[in-house]
């Protein structure tokens, strides 16, 4: 799975990258700012991890920019836990799959990744079963 990671804070960025690299399924591309988000224009990603702080308008603009041209990629927003309440309205508006609290809590992060992988596997299996049923009818 292709993952795009755009995070301003180098410590958080490294924690997320190393965490993702613990799974063979994930291939991580790291970007910065608008140029990092624009990677999603030229390549298809299965999910994006995007650092957003509503008090820093440049990071909020990254979120808006991403969703202006890509509304289907699963989006995980990396943010301070106290920002989650302020960004609750944005979850629906920008189709944010999940908020990831920073600094990263390893147990929670791996749990999130495990659920993400499980859900993707379930979707793929469901699509395959559907194809088999359609093929059997012909």
C-alpha cells in the first residue's frame, strides 16, 4: 500500500514513518508542504497522514488543498489532542478518517494501523466475493 506522509515536525514525521515501516504492506513517501501534498496529484496513494494544527493556517490550507483535488484517499490527520475538539466539524467536511494524537502513542498508533489494514483486507475480500458471484451467474 502506498502511503503519503506530510508532517512539519521532524520528530513526529520520523515516528510515523518508522511505525509505518514496521509493516511490509506500507510503502511510505514523505513530503513537505504544498509540494508534498501535490505528490497525490501525480500518484495514487491508499492513505495520507497529514499534520494539521488549526492555529497554523498553512497546515489547514494543506488539508483544504488536498481535498480540493482528492476526495477519495483515506485521510489521517496528525494533531495535538486538544485540537481534535476544534476540528470535529472538519472531520465530515474533509472526510477525515481518523485523528492521530501527537505526540504519537505507540500502542494507539499500531492499533489504528492494524484496524486500517483489517478494513482494507475486508473490502478487498468483499469485492472479490462480489466478482466471483457475478462471474458464476454468467
